[in-house]
């Protein structure tokens, strides 16, 4: 009887051990397939940017722009860049991409205007800055086409103006269109609000040009205020999926960014 009880207990223990082993296995497998974190230090991420490259930078007059990355590019002095943005610098310059232009790191600018950046205007007059102008919507569509693998887009905007010089025109249903070729970049530097370590980006406020640029660059750096663990961003709130992002870097953070803009607007008498 005693031997029978002991064998029974041993059998139950072996059964429990087997169950525990089977329960533990999925966790071990999850650890085995854990993806590598894309979080990097600013310098490590920006090591990818070399002299002469074409870069896209998100934001609109500094709003939702990757300010920490821009300041680091100025500090590193990488030069002869072709810069693609939706618009030029914050009014009056001295902020955001205006710092790159003032530091003469931009060889060619592609966007919708330069008039908000005094340094860009002066360099253009001296022949030290090449500029390609496009209507603002056309710039975004050219970038979107680059990200989608298209050769370009057709637009009626600019027909009959100086914009049509040197460009192919097509007539469709008795209407003329300009053929605007696609834009792509070696590096895209975008800004989100939050990212998980595998690069899924959550935006807050106006996304502006950031999501579309993530599609059109060979290497994408995302500057954010917060980095969280995978799974902490709800899937339906992901604005740019991690597969498009190569590096996640922490920017100045929410509080300091608010202080930067507050000081900017006080400087320009936009706040009392």
C-alpha cells in the first residue's frame, strides 16, 4: 500500500512537471523570437548621415520637426546636403532647419519656398544655395510617389506657368497635366510623440509631412518624446509601422520642447 501511494505521488509530480514544462515553453519561445531594439543614441543614429547625402526632414515651420536631430546635425557639421522639406524654416530663421541653412550645410533645397528663412534668401542670391521650387501639395505628392515606388505623379498645378518649363506634359480627357517625378532620400528624419523599441510610431497633433517621409527614405530615424516597450502602443494608433523605421532616438522630451516653443514665441512677441 505504501509503495502504491509513493508511486502515485511520483506519477502526479511527473505529470505536474510535464505541464509546467509545456507552459514554460511558449515563454521561452517568445524570448527566442524577441526582436532587436531599434533605440539608439543620437550620435549613433546620425552616424548614417554623410556629406553629400539627400535628406528629408519632417515638420512644418518647426512644428513637429525633429529639433534634437537637427541640432545634432549642426553640431556634427555634415555638409553638402540636399534637403527636402514641405516648407522652409520658421519665420525669421534661427530655428529648426534654418540652423542647417545658416551653417551652410545645405547645398540644395527642395521645397515650396525659402522666404521665411533670411539666410536661405541671402545664400540663394549669392548663388550659394540651389533651390527647386514646387507647390506645397506637389512636394508631398512627389514624396508619396517615391515611397510608393511610382515614377511620379500627374498634376494640373503649374500648367501655363514657369513651373512647366522643362517638364513633360500629358493631355488626359482634354486636360493638360505636368509630369512631376518622384522624390526619394538617403535618410528621412521624422518626429513622433511616442515609439516602442521596435519602431512603431504614435503621432500626436498634426502629423504633417512625417508619415509620408517615412515611406520615401532608405534609412529612417524617428525622434520621439517617449520610448516604450513593444505592445504598449495600441495597434490602431500606430501612425508609422516599425518596419519602416531604422532607428528610434529620444528628443528633447515633451516638457523641454514646450519650453523651447514658449521661449521662441516670447522672443517673437507671440506670447505676452
